[in-house]
C-alpha cells in the first residue's frame, strides 16, 4: 500500500482567499476538525504547501 497523509483542518476558512478555500475544498476539508486521508504524492504536497498554515499534517506508513 502506498504511503498516505492524514490532514486535519485546524483553522477557520472564514476570511481566507478564495483560492485557499478552494484548495481546502479540493482536499475534502469544509469545517474545523475535518480530517481526510490523502495519498502522499506531489499534487497533495503542493496543496499542503499552499494552505499549510491552516492544517495539521500527520504522515502515515
């Protein structure tokens, strides 16, 4: 099985740039406390880099 990343939204999306809200939505995060598991690949890493200040990221084996 490929490596995965657990991503949790820890800060509000209110008042954020539309691009940042769209990136969170693309990751499946809508409200504070939402958690999603995504594959560890370049696309996911790019999204995390874009809105990392809103997230808590945990790498899983």
